[in-house]
C-alpha cells in the first residue's frame, strides 16, 4: 500500500496516531510510509492466505465483522480450486503460526456470481471455528447502518486503510509489516459509473507526481475504516499504483447481504 506520513492536524488521525511508529533504521523504513507497531488499534485487519500445493501465500486483506465472519473482496476468493485461511492478530506476515490466530475458511458467500464486476466486489468468508474475541490484537469492526452517508459528511473525507500490500508502485513485493495510511475519499465517484455510485466509494484522484496513499497488489479486500466502522473494502486499484483513483465497495449498501449471510450461519452483526 502506497502510504504517506500521518499529519497530526487531521482530526481522524488523532484517534489512532499513537498506533503509528516510523522505523528509524533506513534499511527497514518503508518509503513515504509508516509501519504499524500497536496492533490493538487495527485488530480487525486480517491476512487472507491461499493454499495451493502445500504452500500458503498472502493474497488479500479483510476485516473481522463477527467471530466466524470476515469481510473482503469477492475477487480474493475467485480461485475456486484453492483453499483459504485467515491469520488474525499478527503484524508481520512471516510470523510463526504459534502467534496470533490462524483459522481455515469453511465457505464463503459473494454478492453475485461474477466477482469481476468491481461495483459489487464484496464477499463474506465463514471460518471453520470462531476467533477468540477480544484477545491480543484481535477485535471486531462494526458494519455501518444501511443509511450511512446520507447525513452530511465532509466531501472529501479522510479514513484509514490497513494492509500488507506492495509499498512501491513499480515493485510487486508485499510489505512484511502491516501498513496504515490516511485515505482521502469522496462519495461522488464520478470517474466510475455514476449511476452505480451508491455501491462504491472512491479515493481522491492523485495529482501527477504526488505521493498520495493508494492500494496496491496484496491490498485487495483490505478495510477502509472511519471511526469504529468499516465503510469500504478495497475492490479495485489500477497499475501502476498511485496513478489513478481507487475503488472501494461501499459496505453500508451491502448490509442486508451481510446480515443475511451471517444469520444463515447463526451469527449477528455487533
């Protein structure tokens, strides 16, 4: 994820500023970005791993919305021949399985059968066994009500994106450490299918040559959080990263789908 230094004057960042620490050693520092060292602020963020031929690899981010339910992008689970698992409560992707909680995915529901449709790119993963919540660096995030955003919000506004995606626009390598960044977003989304804009939230388009934060490879499905609610799931980014507007599935629009899925597995939203 292409990140930028948190500016203390942004009111939203004040809620989580103590969660960020910039690594002083230049060999470890992420360019223009910040590592997360206090996972308790972002315990809702999980790594989704795909298993094939005995190997596991991080493919997407996700958000914990119930003890057996993870919200992510439908395109993250489009490989129907693969198996998936979720790692919660970790900051580094290479941490041993003895740290955090690792649980296999039992099944999943996608909003529609064609996850390539990025306007509806959202899914709920159902875990085989419950996560222990609350526990160290593991917590729930709320799903906003269906009418979220109908009241006056600053437009554009600022929310927080977390994930392990690439930190260089031209390099495919994932970030070993969880990253967090302030994302300026807008409700209008005139760049993408205006007639369907109630399904999406868009990040503000970066000006040429600027280093604004954007999603990148490995960040699909990652949560965009405003206050204590997950308002967006990263559904699309354009390569090279940091060159175009990102698209997020607007979570409140899919609340009925989410609630119905959880009820089918004897769960409810918090």
